[in-house]
């Protein structure tokens, strides 16, 4: 029996990859399993020699690993685009986010603002600075631990406003999604995949799975999970 194809991914793509892995196993007879973690942690593990066949990470992190030789040349490709959304605790008033002034008001009225260690968190901090609110909000920002959804800080009472990838917030209990950020403040992240150099024993099978992650079936799954396929 063929060895299981193993993958590493960030938390944002975990629900998509879990569903697609089952589909690929049942439909194409390719056993595949992804292990998810915080994107920074996964990138560190790859650099420290973690063995796997496939990698799915935010585009910037994956490109840096490709540049440093951790991916098989020519295998990296963009897969899905995710919008960052705002969320509040379930049962609390849902604010309007129709304009930049609405976003400013929502940020300024929050007692604690949760964000992630991933690219959405970095982009949010940059946005707050661009809006001229960095000093005012500096003591209200709460970064979730690596691999922990920022939305979980809403249900635990540690924050009353959170920002993260839609896919990571949409199924969390105790969380109400407000929606994407308005206009020019919108934040999106591209997630890309590639075959790791450590997959040298079966690169063709790993590449076959990667091709399936870019299929129309994968696009429909991504859409249902709060992302859209690149090029769609």
C-alpha cells in the first residue's frame, strides 16, 4: 500500500484541507493527511527539518521557504484568497462596518481587540497605524497565542472585538461575524501550496495532490469555508 502523503498547513486552511483530504482519499485513492498549526510555527518546523510532502501557508511565508530551498523548484502555486473579517461576542450588538469612519468608531469603542500571530494580525496592526490609532489602541490589543483562533478570545471574555481570516472564525461557538473590512481598509491573504524538498521519495504523488487542491471541487469547498480560489 502506498505511504500516506503528509502535509503541513496553517490553521486558516485547516477546515478546507480536512474536507479535501477526505475527498481525495475516497475519490482518487490517494491517502493524504494534513497537520495544522500556527503559520509561524509551521514555517519554523520546516526550517528545522520537519518531514512532510506538502506545505500550505500564507504566500509570503511559503515564498520565503521556497527561496531558501525548502520546496521543490517550480511546485509553488497560489491556491486560495481569504478575507479578514471582524467579529464580536455572540449576543452583543453587531456594529455597522460600511465605511472607514465606521471602522474607526468600532476600533475606538472596543475595550480589547484580539488579533492573530499570522498575516492577518500583522496586516491589522499596520492598518491601525495607518489609521493613526496606534498610540490610542496600543494597550487594548491582545494577540492570541500561536495556533489559537483570535475569535476564541471573544467567547472567553478576553476581548470584545476580533479580526481574523473568515475561515478561522466562521465555525467558532460564541462568535458573531460582523463582516469584511470596508473599502480601502480591506485585508486579504493569499494561501499557497508547494511540494517540500523532503518529499523527494514520492514527489509525483505529492504533486498530484497539489493539483487536486487547485481543482474546481477544491474551489467549491474553499468558497463554502470562507475563501475563494485564486483566479476565481
